[in-house]
C-alpha cells in the first residue's frame, strides 16, 4: 500500500523551496516503462513549466491538487489560451484531465502547493514532451516575463 500524506507533502515542499527549479517530484511508478506514470509534484510560486504537449506517443495527463492552488492552462497550436482552471481542493476544484495532443502548462499560485500527476506511460525523455515553439525555454531570460504575463492576463492571485 502506498500512503500519501502531509508528512510527504511537507518534505517535498521543503525540497522544492531549496531547488533551483522551485519544484520537486516523488515518483510512485517503479520504472520508466510502466504503462501508468504516477508522481507527486511539489511546486512553489515562480517555477516555470514550459508549455508542452504529449503527442506521438499520445498521452493523457491528470493533475490533482492535494494542497495549495495550481493553475492549469491549455493553449492552441499558436499559443493562444483556450482554457484554464485554478485547482484548489479546499474550494471544491481538485482536479483536471488534459487530453493528449493539447498544449498545457501549470503554475503554482501558493507556496506549499502539491499535485498528484497521472500520465499514460511509458516515460521516454526523448519523446515525452513536445515543447511549444512559441514559449520560452525553461531557464531562459524570457521565461520569467512570460510566466508573469500569463499570471497577469488571467488575473491570477499568487500567494
């Protein structure tokens, strides 16, 4: 039995806060070849996840916000926002499923945010994510202003 609890959330959050990327994963799948990938992802405000899609092979992805607030944004092929939701367990909006071939990103809106991610496997770093050409690369000088522009455009509150 795998137990997921606040002790794990607290440990991952502490690691995310000291990580240069502002996030920390804990995988529950035993191998990259598993047909179902499952992981916790602690994310702090300011972390940037470059918009991407899971295509060829096509994969669905589910985000469940166990703690904090996390915005999930979907885009069209040219970078226009097509939909978004703020996941917040306490507010009765805990989860979202993203269809395969859909550009998306996630934004942490509150310190201590932790999501459970479920995605079709297997995981192959060479073809897992197809990054959006219109979004800056993670770690680039443009990534922070791009993230801030998304937050402003959607009028999101970051705590």
